[in-house]
C-alpha cells in the first residue's frame, strides 16, 4: 500500500491513500474481469494490442502461446533499429577482436595526451556497445509479441547476474543475453545453466578464468550453488564449494585467435567454442567428492556431471520455484504454491514453461493480481507500452536514464545476487517522486522518446491518448473511487494522463 509522502498538489494521484484495486479472487481459470490484470502480470504491461489479442484468442490459448512462443516478429521500425546495431552486424568474435586491437593500439601510443584520448575513445566504444545491448533489450520488451519470453529473459539475466562495468563485459553482455539466456528462458533449466556457465561474460565476471589446479578460485563455484541452483540453505558445505571449484578448473576464456600449447597427452581434452575455452593444462584431474558422491577426474565431463546433480536437486527446484513466485506472485511466497511448482520442476526435469504453467493456473496467482508492486523496470516499460502501444519509439535514452535514476539500470547490478524482487527495495519516497516525474514526462508527450539522435535531431509529436478503448473497456473497472475522483479533477488531457500513470493502481501489476 502506498502512503502519502508529498502533497497531492505536488505529486498527483501517485500518492493517493489506499493502494491498488483488487481484481478479485478466483480459481485456476482467470475470470473475464481479471483479463487485463493477468496480462499485466504475464506481459511487461497490458496495452490495447495485447488485450485485444488475448480477448480474441481466449486467455488460456494466449497463455499457451506465451509459454511456447513462435519466433518473434517485431514491428518493422523496431527491427530496423536492431538491424542497424553493431552487435547485430558483427559476430562476437569479430567484435571482440576489433575492440582488443583498439585497446592494444591505444596502449602503444607514446604521447601521453594522445594515449589518454585513444583510451577514452576505447572506453566510449565499450559504452556504446553496451548501450546497444540495453536498447535492443528494451525494444524487445516493448514490442515483442513473446512478452513472457522477454520477461523471463530479464528474470534469468537477473538470476544469473553479471555486471557490465567489470573488465570488457560491455562487449560481452549483449551476446550473453541473446545467445545464453533468451533461447533457454522457457526451456530446460539444465540447458540454461550450462549456457551461462559456458559464456565468457559469466566466466569473467565470477573470475573462473583465474581458477586453475593448485591455484583455486572459489568465486564461481560458491555463487553457482548459493545463487544459481541450490540456494543458501540448499544443504551444501564449504567442502562442496572447494570440490566444485576443483571441478571447474580449466573453464575459462580465450580472447585471442591462437590456441594455447596443450600437453600432447591432453590435446584431445582441449575445447574451444567461440571465446569459451576449456584448457586441460589448467584442470585438476584428481577425483572429487561433491554433494556426497565421487566425481572421477576426467576433464570437462566432470562439469557436466556436476551440473546434472545441481540442476536436478530438490533444493534447486525449491529455490528456483520460490524465486519465480517472488517475481510473479507475491513478496511472501505461498509455501503450498512453491511446493507444487517444485514438484513440477522435478517431474519434468526442470521444464521452465511447465513450472510457470503450474504457477499461472494457480488460485494463488489469480488472487494476487493487482497486488505485486512494480520494480523500476516494470514501471517504466509498462508505462511506455500503455501510452504508445505498438507505436515504436525512436529513442530509448530516456528509459535508460529513468532506470539508472531509480537504481535498476540494465546490466548494472554490481553484486551477483541480482536486483531485489520485492517491494521494499523500490517503494521509498524518492522512488515515488521519480515515478511521478516519469509519469508527467510520458503523459505530456515531452519525454523525448521520439527524438532522434544526431545533428539533424528532430522530435516527432508524441502525445499519448490514454483515455482510450482499453481504459474504458477494462482498466476503468480496476480503478478505485479515490483515483477516479483525482482523474475527474484533471484540467487537461496531459494532466489526466499523468494522474493515471502515477496512480496507485499503475504502481502494481
């Protein structure tokens, strides 16, 4: 429930007393009057297009299409922006080689001023590449028909968090999202776990390239169990961390074009896939005792054996299920729902879509609609989706700026635990004030979302019409009387938009 922290005259409907309107309890089937609420939760935010699609198909059919999506087709204007990006046009190997060469050339410059300028140019190019990745992610969140896949991509990027500011991760993070996470976001957890382990972004972020026989680095092994799989109370001990670190020795990154000199008797064990490398020279080939069982020393196959155990462990099923409930249902995860999802996880060998279906068809999910507080990403993306539907924005810069202001920038969480999934992290008075400012910028059409970059920059008129068919057909029914009273007091369409976007109801999903 939101509390008044600033005068209503200053902050509009955002700071109304009372909180969100409920959309009613229910059974496993979503009732017709709950449709917009369910879409708000399963998608990045309801808009007219999504509402009409789900109404035409029926919610259950729409949900199945979200759980098992066809290849996404974005609007041409959004796809054109993505197609023009360097990260689209250059494979990761080439992009990395080009940037590595730029860095080396800068370091060779003798003149201090010229070297500093060249090094700054290198850093600026890293920043540009990272901004492309964030822009592509937002465009997909806004316009992809596969809304659940995009939400789950964010969820897993947060679960398997990497921080872009470390080393050269700004080059790697877009590929990490696009090739390691998104393709497996609704698939088998075991495949997703393996894909993140084999990506250079994860290996570099958690220092496993420094992990070698007789020079053990436990960072990745610890987070792999504590955060990615079993959970902090998952039944493992410090010996298991040490043994998993031994198993992971030799898993690293090769940013160059040449293979290392591997001992003749180990050459058949060497693996190179893109920038991923398993170097047997660095591997501890001794036997290990991991989670109560012996892992025979034999190279990269040990890693696969460890991932099999971790991904199929009951503690992992519980940890993942509980985290999904925190993200999609409630800040206090209902234990019975978590247990049913855990059972589905184990019986389907970690089928993420099946686990999500168990959650989305539950009574607990239906009863929670309208009560889950939006984190900054959900607020920003849902507001733009509601305001502009399938009208493609030209500039994601304002959205990226808003997310940074509210302390949830894409790829910006420094620690491996990811951003908080509950309301307590995002409901401060400062956060609420910022949300009202965002609502005012979007509601007035002055946010800069349709302003092109460059010397010939122009801004297209982009005043949203929020008092539209979606509002009168569905959203109006979920709006509390106090909010309607404030909306009735609006003196202009811009102010009406602002009051709606900053209302307690639109702070929740």
